[in-house]
C-alpha cells in the first residue's frame, strides 16, 4: 500500500488531461488527413461550417457580455457580499474561476464544431470505400470532441483546485460551465429545431420538394442545426454535468477532511482513471470490414467500463482508499448501464413499444400522441427506480465511514456514472457526424450504395444513443442530488462563518421547505414550455423568410443554374431568434430561485431544489424517451410497416415525430442544465439567503 | 361569547346535513314535476338511464367484492395487526367505517345518476319555453347532486366521530370514500372516453354520419358516458376530497386537544356552515327571463362564498374560536377563487391563449399539440404558486397558537377551499345535464331555436367549470399536504403506543426519504399513463364491435324503420373494459406504496407521498388545463375562426381535442384520487411500516 499526496494526484490528473488533449490533436490530424475530392460536397460542407461558426460567434458574443455582467456581480456578492467579508480575494478568485469555466467550455464546443464539420465530409467520402473506413472517420471525429471535452474539464477543475486551493471556487468554475451549457444546449436546441421544422414545413409539406433540395433556403440552416445542437450543445451539456458532479463531490470531500485530504485525492484519482479508460477505449475501438457499427460502438463502451472498474479497484487497493466508496462508484456504473438498456427498450424499433405506437398511428395522429406520451410517462419508472436505488445503496454503503460520508457516496456514484463520459461523448458526437455525412452523400450524388452504407452508420448512431442517454440522464439525476448535498455544505460553511445556527436537514413538514418545493415543481415545466414555444415562434419567422425568398428571388423556383437562395439569412434568423427566445426562459429560472431564496431563506431553497429535481427528472425522462419513441416509430413505418411511406399511419407518425423533435432535442435535454444552473446559483448565493430573507 | 359543547356542534352538523338531504328531495321532486311530453326524447332518455344503471350496477358489484376483501384485511391488520393489539374492537370499527364510507359514496353517486338522467329530459323540454325554465331545471338537477354529496359526507363523518369517538376511524371512512372514488372517477373516465372516441372515430370519421345519429351503436354509450364519468365520477371525486380534507383536519385537531376539544368542534362548525351557505346559495339562485346563465352560476358561487365568510366570522366571534384559524380558512377561499380565475384565463376561448393555440393549428396538428402542451405546462405555475402561498400563509398565521397549529392551519385552509363544495358540485353537475339536454334536443328534433338555447346553457357550463375546477384542484393540493401532516400524526400515535421513537420531520437529506421521493415521482405518471392506454385499448375493442354490428345487422346501414343497433353490447364493452383497465392501475399505486413502506419505513413513505404530490399536482394541472384548452380551441375554430369548420386548422384542432379528452376527463382528474388513496393507505399502514421495514 502506497501513501499518495494530493499534489501527486493532481499532477497525475493534469498529465492525463494533457494526454487526452494530445490524443485529440492526433485524432484531429488523422481525420483531416483522410481523402476528400468531391467538389460539390466540399462546397456544401463549407456552407455548413460557415453557418455553424456564425452561430457560435454570435452566441459567444452574447455570452461574453453575460459573463462580464455575471463576473462583476460575483466580485461584488459571492461567495460573500463585499460589505460583509474581510477577504475580497475570495470573490476575485470566484469570478476568475467562473470566467475560466465559460472559456474552457466554449473552447470545447468550438473544437467540436471544428472537427464535426470536417469529419462529416470525410465520412461521406469514406463511405464510397465501405463501412469500415467511414465508421472509423465518424468515430474518431466524435472522439476528438470526447477527448477535448473531458480533457479540458479535468484540466480546468484540477487547475482551479491547485491554484485557488478552495473547493467553493470550483462551484464558480462549474457555474461558468453551466451558464455556457444553458446557452449552447437550449439555444442550440431552439436553433436546430427551428431550422428543421421550417425546412420540412415549407419544403416537404407545402412545396413538395426533397428534404435536402438546395433550392430550399433553410436547408443549410438545417444541417448547421445538427452541428450546433447535437455536437456543440451536447458537448457543453456533458462538460457541465461532468464538472458539476466533480464539484459536488469535491465540496463534500473538502468538508470531510480538508482540501489536502484523502477524499479529495480520491475524486481526482477516479476522474483521471475514467479519462484514461476512455482514451484506451477510443484507441482500441475497431470494426471488421463488414462489421456491425452498433456492436462496435457498444463494445468500446463496455471495454471502457470494464477497464475503469479494474483500474479503480487496483488504485483503491494500491493506495489504500476506501472500498466502500469504490462500491458506490461501481453501483453508479452498473445502474447507468441498466438505465441505458431500459431506455433502449422504450425507443428501439425492434422492440414492442415502438411498434405499438406505430400500430396506434393507424387510427390517426391523436393516437400516436396519446400512446407515445403514455409510454413516455411509463418509461420514467425504471430510470427513477434506478436513481432511487443507487442513491439509497450508495448512501448506506458509505455511511459507516462516518457522518457526511453517505452523501459523499451519492456524489461518488454520480462521478462513477460519468466516469466514462469521454467514451459517451465520442459515441454521441459520432451520431450527428454520420447523419450529416448521409445528407452530404445524397446532396453530392454519391449513389444508392454509398447512401445505404451511410444509412447503416446513421442508424447505429441512433441505437447507441439510447444507452449513452441512459448514462447522462442517470448521472444528471445523481449530480443534482449531490448538488443538494453541496448546497447544504455551503450553507453550513457560510452559517459557521457568520456565527449563525447551522442546519442539519430540510424538513418537508417545515412550511418554508414545502413552499419552496411547490414553487420548484413549476420551474422546469415553465422553462421547458418557454423553449418549446420559442421554437414555435422562431419557426414562424423562418417560414415567412423562406416564402419571401421563394417568391422574390428570380429563377430560384425553377432551379436555374447559378441561382442560389440566401442561406445566410435563414441561419441569421435561427441564430438571433434562438438566443432571443432562450434568455427569458433562463432568466425565469434564475429569478425564481432568487425570489424564493429571499422569501423563504435557505430552507425554502432546499425545498425548491427538491421540487426542481422532482418535476425536472420526470419531464426530462418523458420528453427524451417519448421523443425517441416517436422518431423511431416514424422510421419503423417508413421501413414499410403499418402501410409504409405515404399511408395514413405514416402521416400520423410524422405528426408524432414533429412533436417529439423539440421534446427530445430542445426541452428535454435542457432541463438538466437548468436544474444544474439553479442549484449552483443557490449554492453561490447561500450567504445572501442566510443574511436576508423574509421567513 | 357562548361556550359550545362538541355534542351540540355535532348535533347541529347532523341537523344541517339532514336539512341538505331534505332540500335535495324537494329539488328532486321539483325537477321530476316539470313537464315532459316528447316520446322520442323519453325513449332515448330511457336508454341512457338504463345504460348508466347497468354501468353502476356492474361497478358496484366489483366494488362490493373489493370492499369485502379490504374489509377483512382491515379487521386483520388496521390500525394495528391483530397479533399486536389488545383492542380488536378498534379494528372492527375501522372496517365498519370503511364499509360505511363506500356505501355512502356509492349512494351519492346513484342519486346523482338518478336525477341527471331525469333532469336532462326535462331541461331539453324546458328549452322550448326559453332560457329561464331550462336553466332552472338543469341547475336544480345539479343541485340535487350537490346537496346529496355534501349532506351524506357531513352526515357520515359526524356519525363516525360520534359513534366511534376516534379520529383514526374517520381515516377508514375516508379510505372507503376514496376507493369508491377511484372506481367511479377513473373507471367512469375510461368509460366515457372509450365511448366518445369510438363513436366519433367510426361515426364521424369513417362513415361520415352525424355525431348523434341513432344508427351508430355507440351513440347511447357516449351519452351514458357523460353521466357516469362527469356526474357520478365527479360527485364521488368531490365526496372523497371533502371527506379527506375533513379527516385530515380532524386527525390533527384531535392530536391538538382531544376529540372533545375546541379544534374538533371548529372543524364541524366550519364544515356545517359551508353546507348551510351552499343551501342558501342554491335556494336563492335566480336568472332573468333573458338572463346570462354563466353570470347566474358565478353569482351564486360568489353569494355562497360571501355568506360563508360572514357566517364563519360570526360564529368565530360568538363562540370565541380562534381568529387565526378563521384567517387560514379565508385565505383558502380567496386563493381558490384566484386559481379559478387563472385557470379560466388559460382555457377560455375569449382569452388570448386559446386563440394562440387555434392559430398554431393552422400549421398542422403537431403545432396544436406542441403549443397546447406548452401552455398547459405554464398554466401550472399560478396554481402552484397559489397552493404554495396558501400553505405558507396558513402555517404562519396559525403557528403562534402553539406547536402543531401551523399544519392544522394548512388543513383548515383546505377545509375553507372545499367549504362551498355543495355549490361547486351543483354547478359542475349542471354541465353534463345541459350537455345531455342539448343532445336530446337534437335527437328529438326540437328545432334550431331550441338547440340554440341549449347551446347557450351548455357553453355556460363549460365556462364556470374553469372556476370550480380551480377550487377542486387547489383544495386537492392542500388536502394531500394536510394528509401528509395526518400521516405524521398517525405515525407518532402508533410509535408512542409501540414504545418506539417518534419522528419530528421528514428530512430530504435522509436517504430513505429521498429514495421514497424519487420513486414517488413516478407513480402518478405511471398511473395516468395506464388509464390513457386503457382508453386506447378499450376503444379498439369497441370500434371492432361497431364495425361488426354495422356489417351484420340487416337494414342498419340504410336506416330501415324499426331496425336498431345493439346499444347494450357497446355499453357492456365500455363497462367491462373500463373496470378491467382500471384495476391494474390502481393496484400499481397501492402496491408501490406498500413496497416502498416495507423497504424504507415511514421515512421513505414521507418522501414517497411528497413525490406523489409533486408530480401529481404538475400532471393534474397540465392535463386538466391542456385538455380544456384544446377543447375550447376546437370550439373557437368551429365558431368560424382560423378557417372554420372543415379547414386544415379545424382538422388539427380536432386532433388536439381528441388528445385532450382522456387528459382532462380520464387521467387528469383521477390523479387527485390516486394520491388521496395512496396517502390514506400509508396512514392506515403506518403501524405495520413502523414494525417491519428493511431500512
């Protein structure tokens, strides 16, 4: 058994994050070196890249202003108001950590877009040579994102702890990451669905032209949307979850033995091993010449999980860490897998549920909606049981270690679920890359055979998504529970410093807690509704613009040589609109937190966060799974079942898919980020709520 | 200031309940004495009455078996298992109270159906003479139900307390009422939507015949559905809420000074005054010859509310009761009104939200669904804030009276909101009566002018529904909170008797509480999903039967004189199917409660009930309001807006309405009952959970 110092551990974490980044650079170079020769594909690919960069630039500009304002507020108010602290340097460190969090997250998003808009072209070309080269291009493109996101997040957290030496500052860093994730995920989600819906509504429904007809002014915006929503948004989301789970664990670890204690070291060791396992998993991913891409993706996930379990066990043995905490982490991993498998059951078109919804579509769209919505509600049950059992088991496994260890165990089970996040992001980012590649193959006229290969790769992306989504929803659930624990830690640290009474529980029978709880229930509902209505409003603006161009650009309708629609205008509308619609939703959640805190104090906030978790988990699971279910039911019908394409069942299934789009790509996945933001705002403002509240 | 004994109060309660019942008899006789001469209407009315009675008989037979089994289990296990009690008479009293609860609730439902199936015929006939006589017939018909429900519920609670002398026995009575309500509301809800959807699907969509064409074998089942779902179901539901709110208040009042104390007396005084105010409100309800029926209905609600406020203030002054508790009750009343007004804002077709959804329908059904769903989510906010503020205010107003008074204050605010329930039921039952009358007027060929009058009366029913629904949802929310308090009282009573430690809080940070909370979130979701899928499955069976009859009965298609479809077969399918689909849903909720209790003990149940409340309130508000919104959007389009009848917007709005039907009439309103049942099961089993649990 070796003693290991915190400094050594942090040094190792830094090295492994740098290794991940170096690996990302290597993968990037590899993907870039793949051949591309088709001029038409290159041209369209260039449009997509430019559009995505336009969105990012606009988004980052707004975010920079937001960050500047928030930074000033943090200096003035956090962790303690400057008129109430002797140590203003704490406030400055917090603000710097916050800005650092936004910058690193933004960087990871930018890298993701950069590679995704290259890899799509390369994967399309590679599909002419078969499944294997195209798969490897898509997968390695996704892995650049995976390595970049996890590398920068571990790097950032380690640096903040190293330089500032205070776990609270990590909360600032985490808040930075979350506020960016809110923009990237929710804003990107509105963008992608605005473009998708408007392009379809006018193109397919009104004008009866093909999905990817270049005469449609919204067609490029649609492809850009896949990148900004699914690649950059998803990356920022998981960057945020990963940082938040580490922050919560670090705050509790610090309160259980200080910043130099063994528990803090353990968080870093486990996180670093997770990243290392993902590097190995990505590096060893292989597929045969005629291999099955879904199997290849799932195999590399399971390989990573196995390596992680073995390495953490080894390190626990060698460094004499607590086996109980290892147990909590292992449970997180196992339950993550189980949640993934159950969500696959509800959304896979080879399973009975999707087929039942497709069958219901034969009676009309109302039945598509009713049955999909109902199964979506039911699908929440296994995931919620998984989260409940994990938290109960993790708590009781770690509780014998001493007071506070139970909650720390829960936070470590979240770290466990997210440990293989590098691998998860690689798989997730693979999806939109090969989806784009398929579109490019069609637009570039690469022929039926190539499109069939691209289709196969695309469908594998959808299948593995269910499993990775299981991990991310489960982990987000546990993370917000851990953040509730971190909130209580923060409150008690602040209360001790202010000479106030500390609190030991949030009692449901306390009216302030209950008040917060009931109001908290409404927040994720209102937030997600505002995003969905935002998509609706924004799509109306875009439909108008498409009509305008179609009528006013001479020769466009007829497809005259050299006449092109004004793609940029549509991208511009989607960009401006999405950010405009997102801001009120985000502010509503933040302002509600502040109001509840100043009315009911920290107790009300305890209830408020619980209410957010309760309704947020339910809605996120419902929306993600119902959305996936409707999407795959439509695909099932299109594959020739229940009457096939053009049948009444197909029309009904399309309605389900359209409803499901903003469910699963805009509102559902943004809810986790909203809860994280609200939890962090609450933790950061805990001193203020202690000092000033009505009740 | 007069001293008043508990016995005097109980005697007064009994007298007022008997007065209400006598008034119901007078109203019944009055309605029955109205003229009816149209033979065609009488014939159809007779079919409807027979069908409704068939359903009730079948339902009550199943319920009788269920009650017998539950009764035996109660004798064996509740409030304490017989191997663990010295006082087996407690168990017997509990079982008898339980049976008494089911019988009285069943009786109230039966009376409601009886009068509703007479009043519909009379109101149709009266419409030939103008708005006034038809309104009075519909309203007084509804009032029979209102008086019967509230009279029997107050009578029952008073008798149980008087004879058994133990507030816990009232929980048994309340459980009886709830288990009946579960059958009546959820079973009736499945019945009514099965019939409605199948009749429409085959009749309007496939065959293109009119809504009320007598050749459609499902047409009578559809009309029966209005009665069993809306009249009997709604009555049982409000019987249940009313009894549950009184039970929760009585359990807490007893723990604050015994069964003979002032607090128990106060509960009875306020409840009796509520009933008295409703009697006066109903008796004085008037409408001018050309009056506005909505205004008449709302006026009588406000009159009742005013009388209630004044009389309770007077009695508080005269008998020297606590002004603070009066304050909590008054807040309940005021917030109930506010919730009603906001839910009217979201569902009234003269207001912007309904019009926005109608406009969205122009882009297709997916947008009807997305926008209606989104606004449904947002509509939960004001109601939840109302409930949160009421509970916070009621708690702090009553808290200075001593420990335990805060929670008692919350329970009294629920009693306050439900005090005018007699009036609310009268208004609510008015709706389906005049709706039926409209159908009868059409089938009986009474002419355009009469139908127009019936339409006006019908639309008034829809408008006031929003306000009454606000009261019932708000009250249900507060009641379940109060039941959580009652659960803790029961746990502590049991713990003291068993010599175990009492508990003083449910701490969210306690892993058992959290475990229960997370599992609890899933239950209302799964329960409501199972009901909606039940409607779907049952409708498929019925559609098949309609097809069979249409093809196999000679002369039916052609409308040959004397040829009639087999109406009974359709009623039979709806009846059998609805009970078959309901039972698994109800059992799931009850079994989940038992499993969670035996795993995590009473703490886990505290969390479990909180989780149920959280997701249940959200889903109930979403489903009720979105359903109402879609219904009225369709009506708005049918009134000639957005393209009017037959336009694409109309088709889309019809999809919204069909989705909304089981939302608002099956799943949404059943959730409250499900939570009440689960809360009561938990309270009744508290001793068992204390004795036997894993954690």
